[in-house]
């Protein structure tokens, strides 16, 4: 079974891991929902649009391209969350992704 991942697949997985709808990502990226649909469908998307989507996800375009799996083993790191227990997943997500754009990081109480 061959891999056929594209940048749009990674964008979709990152959005889904955040439990965001396409509309929420569009708002975070300053684009419309149709632009997100097109990007996730691997349609030709301009570089500035990819940069806006990456910023909306709190990443760079390079970081997104680095997540495109090149083997079945690599596909698991994007395809599945690192933990399934709510608190563990949220903590892992916060460490890896930070808070959603526009939301400040919570400070831990001593």
C-alpha cells in the first residue's frame, strides 16, 4: 500500500486534532471556508494562502511540509493523536502546538 499524502491532508489532520471545523480554521487564517476546503482537497493554493493557514495553525509552512509522511510509520505521527486520555492529550497538544491563535497561554499556579 503506497502513501499518497499531500500538504492538504496534513492541514486537515492538524485541524481535526485541534477539533476545529473548517470555519474556525478559516477565521484563524483570515480566509474564507472555501479556501480551507480547496487547500484540504489539495487544489492549487497560493503560497501566501498556505502561509496564512500555517499561521492560523500556529505553525510555519515548512513545519507543515515536514509533517508529510514519507512512510507508513511516519503517517501514524500525523494520523493519530499521541494520547487518547483527555488530560494527557490536552497537555501533549499544549506542549506541541501551544494555544489556539489569539488565546494567551495559561500560567500554571504555584
